[in-house]
C-alpha cells in the first residue's frame, strides 16, 4: 500500500506544509537527507496550546504531537516534489514538550508522533531515533514542537 493510501486509510489528509514564521526555511536538503524545521502543534482549527502537567494531560499532549508529525510529513512531501513515495526513512525526531517543572513523561507525549509515524509508514520506514525534552514555554504557547531528519530518494 502506498504511503498516501495508508494515510487516507487512517483518515489523514496532509495539509500544505506550513510556511515559516520568521527568517528560516521549512526544510533543507543535503544529499539524501531532509532536515525539517520544528513543526508546532497547529491544525485546521488553529493552535493546540497548553502546558502538559497543568492544563493538559498526557493524552492531549500526545494528540498534539501527532499533529506535529502530520505537519512534518507535509514538509517532507514538499521536499519530495509532492511524491511521498520518495521517503526512505524517518531518521530522527527532536521533541519539545511545553510542560511543568515537575512533569517527567515527555517521552509518552512524543510517543504520539512516533507511534503515528510507525503506524502510517510501517516499522522499516517509520522507526527512528529521537529525544523528548521539557520546555518551560514554546512559541505561541503551543503544547508541542517537533523537528525531524528524513532520508529520501
């Protein structure tokens, strides 16, 4: 099954890759690697804001992380000239969670992105290295921001 067909079966339609909000580009390709700038938790209904461990629980944070992963794939699709079948491997994700000082389940929040990528792309393409850390705040008050490195052909 193609990546696009799998996404469709999951009820996911990739939006156009969000435009950068400052003086940077959404992705840079070096050889067969694409470095995607941080994608915030923003969907069609707007920003997903909150502080995990305060006004947001782990499940809501994981849902916000999934949105970040969808936005990452949108940028990868743009880097691939619209052909997501060129994606070879999710190499690494870097996850930032807007969370309270005593919150320690950042990995469970970023699992929302990791689990989605493996479900949508399969183990061979979707499994990746990553980090998940706390941030006392994120741009625009969003709950999660994730960047990524992807291999394409």
